[in-house]
C-alpha cells in the first residue's frame, strides 16, 4: 500500500501494518511511495549503537533493554513492525549489511538476539528478524546462489534464527534475497 506499509485485508479483519527499518533506531519518515525523506524536524528518536556494539557487551539484560527502547520508540511513532534485529553471520568484511548484524559467533548472536526480540515485542511491536538466511554479500544478493554444506548451515548460519524463534518468540522473519540450492530463500523448499 506504500513504502513500509502493507494493505489491509478487510474480509479477514486484518489491518494495515506500518513498518520501519532500523536495527539501530526507528528510521525517518518517507513520502508514501518514494525514498524522499519527509524531513519532519519535530519527530526525533534515539540513534542506538549498532548491533555489533551491543553484541560485544555479551550482556543479554542490556539486549533486552535495547529492544525495549527500540520497541517503545517504534510504537511511539505508530509502527507495528520494526525490521530488526539483523542477525546474519558476519562471514566477510565485504558484506554490505555488516553494520546491521551482530557477530561472527552463532552462539553469541543467539544469546543476544532472543532477549532483544523479547524487549522489542514487550512494547507491542513485532520484531522482524532478518535476513533468513545466508545473506553475506550486497552485490548480486538478489540472484546469487549460495553454496554451503548442511553442517555449516546448521552449525553456523541457522542457530541464531532458531534461538530468535524458539527462545525469543519473534513474530516475523524477513527472508533474504539470495538463493540456496537454486531457489530463492523466501520460497525455498529446503529452508
């Protein structure tokens, strides 16, 4: 229905969802159908440290508080969903989304992502954990076919997503744009 806004499904009584990007804070508002900022100087929110900085604390209680701030400010701006946290593994310094992601350690990410998700959702805002999965580069990310064996997939790439769902209780996942085993991840039979 517009930039960061889904349409409602009236016959099923499903309202429109208003979203915001921003693992480090609720993003500025844009015109409905373009990336042109509205430039509303009266509507400020906190710019939180990056997920990498948060993760280096190894402090799940701080992750929960971080999530509460992010969720509270998203709700205060009328958002239903915050497109955060970004929890892909940092496998290469060339990944264009490393600023959104937490770490190269799958165990640490899971321990920090679950309470972060719980903190966001304690404010009646859905966390949308991203990018499921194997998103490790920016160039050609919409078409590249990622090749990884099953052991690496299950030991490195998926544990944080599993923790976000099973321990964190995330209400949403954002699929990655890349392919795995020749199919895009968003409609991949294996994934």
